[in-house]
C-alpha cells in the first residue's frame, strides 16, 4: 500500500504558478508559532491539542492549481478513446471501473461507473476529506509530562495525545517526522525537576487515549510482517519503524521496515533513557493519578495536523490514516473504536454531499480486506478538493505529484504529466487504483478515478494506469 518536463512556455507557466501558490498555501498554514500553548479545537477531553492563537484564512483549495479556466471543455470522444485504451491494456480487464470528469464533477467518459470495487489506499482520500472538514488543521498533538505526588514520592506521568511521529532527538522544526523530540522533552523535564530540587522520580505512562479497539482481522490479513500497520497509540517514535536510526530525510524515506506493536512503551523507554542522561534517577510506577493542568511541567508539540496529513497521504501511511479517522470520531463523539471511526468518516461524507451508495468501509486506510465503493464517491471528493469554497487545501497539498513526490514519484509515464497531476495511489493483492485531478496542458482541470480489481498482472496494470494518467493531461 506504500505506497510527471513540460513543453516550454505555457506549460512551464502552469507549473510555476502551481508551485508559487502551493507554497503560499503551505506558508498560510505554518506561519503561526508552532509552540503556541493555547487550547486546541480537537475538543474530545481524551484528546486535547494545542492550536495557534492566530491563523490566517487558508487559501482556497482550488487555487493550488493556479487560476485555471475551468470552462475549457473536455473532448468527450478523446476521453472515451482513452478509457477504451485503458480497458484493453495488459493487466486490466473486466474488473475495472474508471471515469473522467470535468472540474464540476460532470462525467464525460466512464466504464462500470456504479460497480462496487475494492479501492485500496484511495480510501485515504475519504478519510482525509472527513478529517479536514472536521478538525482544526492548524492544531497540534502534544506529548506532556506531569509531576504528581510531589509531596511524597515524586512521580512523573508521560502522557501522549496521538503524536506517532515523535523523534528520539531534539525538536526538529525542519521536518514533520520528528518535529517534537523526546530529547527536548527530557531536557525540559529535567530542568523543571531541578528547579524544584527533585533528582529522583518514578515514571508512569498514560497510554489510554485510544482505548483497545485498534486492530482487526481484516487489517491483519493485509499486514504481512507488521510492515503496513501498527495499532494506534498515544505516542510513537518514527511511526514505530524498527530500523537503525532515522532516514537521511525523515520526511522522504523509501524503506518500510517492520513496525513495533509496542510503540507507546518504546517511546516511554526512550524518554526514560534520555531523562536518565540528564542526571535524573528514574524508577518505575503505574500510578497515573493526579494529572491536571497545574501539574504539567513539560511539553513538546507535533507538526500541525495539515502537515501530518500531507505526510500521511504522500507515504500512504495506514496507521496515520486510522489516526485521523480516530481524531475525527472523538471530535464528533461517535466513539473510541474502529467501528466508530468508520461511522464518523461516513457521517461527514454524507453531510458534505459525497455519494455513499455502495460504500462499505472495513477500515479508514484502505488496508483492511473487504472495503467496497463506487467511482462516484472518489470523484466527488476530488471535485470538492478543486472547488474554491471548501476546506480541502490540507488534503490537496498532500496528494502525490507524479514524477515528483510521494507514492507516485515514479509513476509518470511521460515528461508532459510531471507537475500537472495530484493523485492518490492504491495497491493490494490483485488491486491497483488511482484517483486525482489533472491540470490539462491546454487549459482547464479534470478529475479521474480508476480501480482495477482481480488483475492478473499488477505491474502491467500500474503501467496502464500511468499511461492513462499521462493521456489525461493532453485532453
């Protein structure tokens, strides 16, 4: 599941405008001070966050593609020929659904539009849509230390709020993965203890945030070697990846090692070692009582949720997708379980007018076996992302750019498509899928979605989808 050079002149201009305005969106989201400690709007009591006190209005999602002329018509005959060519390609067959639509969602060419298919990781576009329409995307996920029972046996409680991209080192403001560092947290904790004359503490860990319902047999079915998913926890270092040191660029790694199943306790042990290195004697405790705001002595904050969402989409990170679904469920009050997550995502989709006929989610990442949906559901999400009046900038910013970023970095069949498409890929055994939007070479924007099920040649199916996408840019 981990899982586009353009002719000179006008195509270069399209890409240049796209890059400039995309940067404006990113700056608009991150200009506020990432260390603000005002209460956040992720208001579930069990999942507090921090939110910036002053955040500028985000640029409309559609502006990311520049000021394109959405009225440029799509040649329906050419679009149909492109669909026909895809269907006849090796690795693609009767188990395929595909559609090409204008920016307003009007379908101009399709095949098996309303057939239910297994969509793989394109499901993440639904989850990201629900989260972006529910959560305060400038909010952060804090990891905190509380000093309790200071008058008897000093106890510190390490409490996480869902940051599964903690770093083991100092805070890293230049990256998403590792923005909050446990070494910084240990240093701040030691300083706070020293100010109180405390040199020995008992350490307890509060990992109760997400309860116990964070795995299913349907997820495990596609989680060979624990490389695709680890159950949600209140904290994790590097997403729980069990490897020797961080990647050279922690935001752009390409390896997918085994994931720990004990991420919170792993993070706690790292914190314990770092605190000991600060000269504090640390023993064990299981007493997490006495936590309140006045007892907090140290905290570190994750990257804003919009940046974490971009990381999740570009890496097709299943655990982070489930995390966004859970935060959405807690915000909406549907519960603290995987079924509550599915209920919350579906609820938002329906409220926002996304068609859910035929939608059956077995997870919110697309990893679990048994999920089914129809092409119009994927198209409607893309329609919303390129609209000018919806809060879709956070998701649109995270979609992969074929030839440039994310899981589609190596998915550009021609130089002409590089920089012109934003997509989400999907792959499971026998399943290859892609959904996204394309800034066309000759002007205008189109939407597309394709799902191939029961493929006998998955690599050939990938190639066929890539050729199809490259053809979309020429329509």
